[in-house]
């Protein structure tokens, strides 16, 4: 496993990367990786970066949801890649818990879901990557969260340049029913819009939600339970990359994020 620790506002410590252990059935063409970043101390950098004008990448206001934008999979045919997580083969994991290096967080695949457990409310984003590197697509995953409250976060990320790199776009969903899109580059993290609430986003402990991201060029749309939620325009230049899931236990010890299925469709 690989770990990345962001220690403070001005200092980034990067660990060496090592491959995950693979079982005999693991596909050599599929690799996954885990990393941790953005410790509680460094959360100040997100707030600072958010308040710094991003002259290169002005974010458009979020659009009002309309029925015309719903059904993001219409006309896309069969998924290009999907995993129902009946086993951990696609992620190089078994049913036994594996600790992520440098953290006390654990991950495993069991009973049809990828599970990420955070025993303490230490804060910090922990992510886990899937192998495919994709450009224009619609990505969707079904989540169930347990012992999740308030500002605790979970969701999908896309266009991560490297397994251990913090970069990418993060679809942030909170357990109090808010969502946003965060861009993370080597220059820091920036929220691309205001925090929004959605009637379609289930909140609180034991919430179940399907989160989707449609990315084509500079345009990124977010979907919650098959309903259009928001659109963002960003020209930083992150055009492709890896994807996966993350969690951030800001306030709840014992946060458990379960991903029950994940798939993506290529866009024409």
C-alpha cells in the first residue's frame, strides 16, 4: 500500500510507494492503491485555498436541476467497466481487514461491498484508487454509510494523476445532507462552488445514496440518486486519471463507508 501524508499548510510529506499484496486471482492488469492526506491541521489550507480567487479557473454557478438533465446513462449502452464487489479481486483485497499504511484506517471487501473503516474522528481524506485511467465518462457508485454524522464526508473522486497523488476532483457528500465539488492540485484544494443541500441526498447514519459524476472536457456534472444536482466548469487541465472512493471522518469515531457497486460508461 502507499501512503501520502499532508502534515501542515506549508509542508507536504510524501511517502514511498509500494504495491498492494495480490492474491492468485488478482488480474495483473488491475491495480489499486490507497493513500491518506489532508490531516486535521492541514484543513486550514482548504479554507485558505477556498478563499483565494482562482483566476485561472472561474467556477460557473450551479445549474437549477431540470428533468432534461436527469437520467445520465440514457443512450450510453452497457457499462465499459463495472464491479458488483462480490469479491475483492478488482481491488486486490480479501475479506480480512487490511490496515492502510501510516493510518489506523482499514479496508476490506465482504458481503458484496467495499468497506472503509475509520476508528477515530481524526479528520483527513483517505482514498482508494481503482486501476482504469479514463477521460470522458459517467461514473456511478452506490454508498451506504454507518455511524456517520454532521460534517463527516464520503464520495467519489476522479482524474487523479497518480495512485498516491492527492490531485483530482472530489464529489463531497456530507452526512448532514450537503454536497460540493473540490478540486485538489499541488497548489492546494479549492471548493468549486458553495455547499448545497439536496432533497434527494439521504442524510444521517445508515444513509444510502447513489452518487454519479459526468465528466466531459472541462464540464463536470454531479448526480445524486439519478437526479441532476449541479454543474461546474473548470479549465485547470486535469483531463483524465484514476478514480475511486474516499472518506473523511471529521467528527465521528467509527465511521464506516460501504460501497456496494461501482461502474462507468464512456461518453461519445
